[in-house]
């Protein structure tokens, strides 16, 4: 399963800071997470640690004349030793970056890219798997706007999910919402409507049962972000999801004064795994909670995402 890492800040930071933090923080050797002591993080790592080379699909937002816009890039990052970032994107300034880690670059398993879905200024990404995706794919295609469908590149479940979400957003607010700062309520309602339609298709494909989906879902317009730890089966657990809030260095005034004025400058980290070397305290998002981030200022937890009619009725794991 892909891993998810997000950084949102009230102050601009360089993309390479984000990459370096990931390369320091998580290391996988033969499928086991562990920390490598700083003294061992050198170019002469043992050969068996070649599995630590990871493929990252990254989307970062930067300011343009028409507002913040997303850019996608890919990087292979080596863990456990000093990393050379060979990308013209690495020095760019950003306030929001999303990254999915599709697994060890030299993994013996066939791990595909997990590139987030982008349309206009919206980005949608997901970890986990939609239940019964092959069975519902053709009907799901019929729900997606043709103009949005053209942005699907790999025919993956998360791309179809993202395309349906954007379609619902257009139905809710019109095409003009795609070029400007979105309406948060519309983003929330469209996400629920997307899940609602997918669960309905799954129920139809499984003879009336509602199979379990275990997902982390993230949608953003580059300014506001919704991250949901979703599972519609009470006997199962969704993928893990954590967040950490870190005051930015160099902020003026006391933290108490800035909090009172709603101006606390902070950096917010959201991840499907606790970063080994990550700063700050990590808090787990509960099952079917949504972590909401407004203007990069703070995290608000919301419990009302999952609807009762989505709860699985299946006695077996359908996939």
C-alpha cells in the first residue's frame, strides 16, 4: 500500500526541505520500518539496503498570476544516506506539498505509480483500494464528465475517484469554481457525494451487500485541505493517518498572543506513518474522522463524514 505525506505551511518553504525530511524519516528494509542512526547515514550503506530507494509522486502548489496552481513531479529518493535531489523543481517555493510513496524502487513486488489526480487547481489522492473497482469501473466511468475523464492517465481506482469528485464539484458549483479558490462546504459535500455514488455502485455489483472500503482520502484546492481516514466496515480498521502541528520558526510575538489573534504561523504535517525523525507530537486521526486544514493555519477534526447508509453489510472481504 502506498504511503502518504503532506506538508502545509503558513510560510513558504523549499520543496527540497520536504524531500530531505522524508529521506531522513522513513526507511524500509525488506518491508520492516526502522530508524537508521545518523552516524550510519552515509554513501557507503550496505548493499542489502538498496531496497531503501523509494519512488515518490509529488504535487506541490506555487503562486501564479491566476492564484495557486499544482505541479506534478516524480523523484527517486535513496534512504539511509545523503540524497542528491536531481530535479529542477527541488528549489521551488511552496506552502503545500503532497507526496505518495509507492514503495521500494527495487522492490520484488510489482508496485505501480500512485500519482495523485490533478484537474485545474484541485488535487485528489488516496491510499488503500476501492472495493470491487474492476466490477464497477465501467459504470463509474459513466458518471464522470468527459472533459474531466481525459485527465485520467493510468486507469487506477484513485484516478477514477478523483475524476468523479471533480465532476461532483462542477455539478455543485459550475466550471468557474475550478479556476478560483474553492468553497469549503462545496468541497466537503462533493466528497460525500462521491463516496455515496461509489458505495451505491458497489452495493449493486455485490447483490445488495456493501463491501468494505479502507481508505485515506485527500482533496485540496491548494489553500484548504480535507484528509479523511475512512472505513465503512465497523469490524475493520482504515489505514493509519496522523497529523502534527509545529509553530514556524521566527514568528513574532508570543504563541499565546498569536493564537488569540488567529495568526499563529505553523507548519502542519499529515502522514499515513509517523515520521521517525519528524518534529513535534503526532496525533492519530480516528476512524472516519476528517482532518480539515483552513488556510494552512490549524487542524480541525470533524466526525460527521461517514453516513450510516454506507456501513458495510458484507460478512466477507470483497475486493
